[in-house]
C-alpha cells in the first residue's frame, strides 16, 4: 500500500500571530511525523503554493523564512527550512487514494502530531485487502515494535483473516504504545504488567509448558570494523495476547525488549497467528 502524506498548506495561515513557543511546539510535532515518514522511506508532500501563504500581517511564508528575525525566530526558520529540505517534497499531483492530510496544528480532517498520524495510518492498515498487503504495511505502522523474521507465515495461517484485521491492529497498537512503559515500571514483577495488559485487552498470559516452541528469530544490526553487520538472535516470546475469544487459536506472542534487538527500545513481536505447536 502506498501512502500519500500531504501537508495542508492553509494550516499555516496566521502562524505569525502565535506565540513563538506555540509555533515551535507545532513544528516539533511535524518533525516527529517527518522522521517516521523518513524511516518508512516516504516524504511529506506539499504544493508549491505553500510559499505564498499569508502567515499573518500580510507576510508570505517564503519571505518570512528568508527574512530577518530575532535570534529565536531565526533559529526556528532554520529548523523549518532543514525540515522541509530533508523530509518534504514538492508534488502538485497528489491523488486522493490512501492520503493522509497533515496540518500545522489542529485542523478538521487532518492530523497534527505523531499519535494522530499513527492512528490514521493504522486505519489505512485495516483497509488492506490481502494478508500480504497487511503484512507489508504493518511493518510501517508500529514504530516501537520489531517483528520476527517468519512473521508472515503466521498471518497466512489465520482463517477468515479479513474479519480479524481490526482486532489484530488494536492489540498491536496497545503493545506498541504501552509494553515498554509497563516493562520499565514493573520489570521486577512482570506479572503486574501482564495483568494491566489484560485489563486493556481480552487476555494476556504465559505458556511455561511450551517455552521451547515459542522461540522466534529476530534481526538486528551491529557495527564491526566500521560496517553494519546484520545478525540474528533467537528470543523466547512466551507472553501472549489472546484474540477473538478466550479459547481461540488466534494470539500474538511477544517479549518486552532485548538490549541488542532494536537497541533495547522496541517490543518484540514473535508471532501473530495460531499456536506454533500441536496441542
């Protein structure tokens, strides 16, 4: 699935009338979205009309960017120029298909911060038609997660997959947004973290009798002799979320974190699908 990230140029109207702190905060929100887009090898698209937008007091955006400012405004202008040059792209031919509108501050039918952007991206994820499409786009929707190498095979084994896409997305969202926070708070008593996840979703539990069958392989990178080397590591992902109902064979196996995989900053998703062993 291809996403068109389109900036709403009109959202800049009146920018100059805002307090400098509010301007800075809104541009930092846009930087967060831009960084995620860059990770996904996407850019934020804009129409070249952006340069003529009246940002207040009759001043056009381009004139303000390249004009004289106070030291604080000058720093902000440099930040904005660098953001646009490195992560945005002039594109006058923006289709309506799979488009996410992005705005400077709150604007109807647009997103203005990373959380809103991810919500919209995940809504697009649930519109995918096939398992292959879901899998490929899923990898771009959960920035705090890393997925095991053989993830796609579990998804392909899910019966009536289209009926369960939204629930899978919901559970992955909770893990992506909360698992690492819970781990840091309850790492000396992970049963507490599991209990909290269970209050937010259908069920979360352990499977101590099958730990040997719950080992999944993950990739990570290390620098050796100045070069990036791809390595692999096996992790036991025993904790799992149950989906659909308590006795179903659909679940998400995960582990909280690993210091090498994702630099210790991502939750590990080992499998989405049925039991990886015979019951």
